[in-house]
C-alpha cells in the first residue's frame, strides 16, 4: 500500500485514529505495525482470531479448485460445486439452497487429444472451446488451412467449398510468443522496432474493426465473437472438419481500473496488474511509468479460452507456440495434418441457478447484508482466481460469522452467482426476482478481481454511503487501517453509480441504487496470466491474501449488520444515467447468444 494513496483517500473522510486497545501485541504481516483495535468490540477480536489463526481457506480451496474444478454455467461441474457449497454451509449450521431462475445451454467436457501427424508428429497443447461439439467417438484427421482475407462476403461464400473437410485456422499467428516484458527488457532498439512493426502489420491484416457488414472479420461478413461466433456457424454449415483458434493475451498497456487504490469503481473489478480491462498487458514487474511497446504477448504460455456456438464442427484453441507452428506449416504449403479426438456432450437447456446462503437476522430480519461473488467460471483452467477466490472469501467469511456472530441483527446472505461470464445473468435475475432484498439491502460487498489482498473499499451513488463506510472502516484493526501496514485498505466514494451494469455482479446492485461496495485487490498479474486462461489454477491462489480478504469481509458484514442506521437511499447530486433504473437490464431466462 502506498502511503500517498492512502492519505489521499483519507482526506475524503476515512479515519486513521487508533485507540490504544491492543490484541496480544501482535504485529501485522509486515512485522512493522503492532496489531491494535480502535474499539473494545469483542466480536471483531473473535473474527480476527478465527479468520487469521484457524482459517479454512486452504482446505476449502483444495476441494473446490482441485477436486471439483471449473464451474462453467450449464456444466455438471457447476451443479457439483453447488452441491458441495450447500453441504458445507449446512455442516456449519447455515441455511443454503439453489435459487433457480431459468435455463442455460448444458455441456460436458471430456478428454481432448490434439496432434500434429504430418509433416511431423507432435502432441499439441490445446483444448476445446467451451460448448464445443466433440468428434462423436471418432478420430478426425484433416489438413489445416488458414482462413484467407476476402474482399467481401460474396468472395467468402465462393471460397467455402474449398474449406469442406478441412480444419480452418481462424486466428493470426503472432510473430513472437515471448511476452512484451522480454522485448521491453532485453531487445535492442532496432530488434524491438522490427518486432513491433511485424506485430502491427499482423494486427492490421487481421483487424475485424469495420462498419461494413459485408466485410467484418477478414471480409467474411461474419463475426468471431469471443471464440468462433457467427463465422464458426457458417463454416460448420459449409462442412469443415473443425477449426483452430488462439486468442493470445495482448501486449502493451491499456487503461487500468479506477475507484480507489486497487479498486474498480462500484463493482470493484479493477485491474491493478497492468493491461486493459479485457486482460493482457505485460507482467507487473515492468514500471507503469515506462513506455511498453506492442511487441509480444501478455505472458508466457497463456491464451484466453472462451466459447463456441458450433453444434457439429469442433472448435479447438491452441497455445501460441503450437498454433503458430501449424500456421507456418500451412502458410508455407507444407500441408499440416491435424488429428482430433475430442469427447464432449451438448446437453441442451439445463437449469440455471444461484447458490444462496442465509444467516437469519434476529432484530431486523427484513434488512440484509450480502457477500457477493460469482460462482461460475470459464473452464480452460480451474476458475481459481476468477472467481474461485471470491467464492472462497465469501464462504470463509460466512463460516467465521456463524461461529462468532450466530445471531446477527440483520439477515446476512451470500450470493454465489451463476452466469456472470455470460452477462451478469445470475445476479440480474436475483435482483429482479427478489425486490424484497433490494428494498432492505443495507450493504453488499462484492469481490471479483483475482487472488490479491483487498486494498480498497469503494462505493457510489447514495449520499449516505460515505459516512457509513467511513464509520465501519474506522473500527477495523490496525492491520487493515495503518498506512504502514502491508495490508492497509483504503476507502473511496463517488457520486454517481454505474447506470448500466459493468463487468461484475456488484455493479448490478449499484445500478439499482442500493449500497454496493467493491473490494479492489492487488493485481498479482491477474490480467496477464490467469484472467480467463488455461493457467487459472489452484497454485495461483495466494492464501495469505485470501485469509486477509475473508477476515475483512466478515468484519465488514458484521459492522454493516450492527449499524444502528439503515443507509438512506437519497441519490447523490449529479447527472444520473438516463432511464434509470430501467437500463439496469433484465437477465435472459434461457440461452441467449452474445452476438
């Protein structure tokens, strides 16, 4: 935590004053700051003891991320994970259930074998895109060809018969699979300039940014979406044997998230690891004040693994290195032959649901404090930092609260949302289906930006939020508030909230003008290595930071529950979005294509 950042945020109302109450004269993780509590609140002390001295996050994380694994909406893994979470809550004495709101396309991922068999043999690093069809128990071997660039969609249609029976490469091949950091740190200026020019030329050749509907991607008149899009559907209609993609993390810097140091606005999904909000960027060891060239990828060996809407022709993503190999062979007329043996099953529409846990309030049961994290994930990896860590934070916080604060003043709930990755569908459906929760919502705390320790609490939109947040923050122990602590957490408030839900579930509740607090975290190269990639696995979780987050979340939920005053819903001054709150949007109740 940078002292200057904390002080700047403190000037809008956060307090640094600490009373002399001490807890066993411990120090925080940095060893520099004595652990003190500004009040004599025994519940906060017990939350600290349970959360920091007898944490369960390691055990819970191993089961969720290793044994159960990814939680793609509509997959058997999603249901298995929900069953496990419900059983855990019930074992802790917490009521839990599934809250169904519609359906989504179901899919089972099986084993993938992807091999180059000519002109030489190599087992390829890759996997099916989500919801890809398999090869129906057969082994498919076909020549791989590169999708040409067309003048317009008419020329594309004339070419399609040449693609029948082939495996079509739909992505550019990057001239380097080294990350941008390497080119920035090690290359000579001339070498970097040449590589930068090669990357720029490749991007221009494959650019899909056009207003001409007859052109779109490569002149096909079709789009790629987040995987194969409408182009994939048209190619499978033409009888291709399959398609290969490689969605590489992008090099260079984009705009980082705002909303306080490490924050991301009301939804709390900042990207503090460098790079744009869609991911990418070089490793965070490169100074943010340095100019980073466009050469290279975002990180070693990472590709984004998204989706396809194909139903007969399988779609596979490959690593940068192996995709580039196949591409060069095809480009040089060396006729690469690729063998696909893919097990998958399309399951049709299956129930879509959120998983909800509840500790009933004793004095004000119709007022609510919520912990919020999306439960679903992409399934290229294990969904560890997106958003298994948010899920584990919320679970552990609920366990702590039930143990030390079993009879809360207000009802404490946890929302494990599904289908966030498809458009915040689960949380939007909950907001529509449970107006009583929106009406009585005292506070919602959302975390969805990786494994890092929370460094900011941010909110927006309601005049009264600031004083409440300042008061709660001022009661936290020095571990979270002392500017010299490595675990210091700032707070921030903005006048006007998001008018249309942004990139995470907390924004849904902010959009409706309820008190939604984003928990912004340290980056840990989230955008470069784990966001939506095949590398998002258990070993990337930083359990010390996760323990920090669960303890903080439990304390904030407790303080919001005990607050004697319900947060007033008077909107802050300023220009609110037009058509509010109608533009907050409704969740689809069955599968809806994103293009």
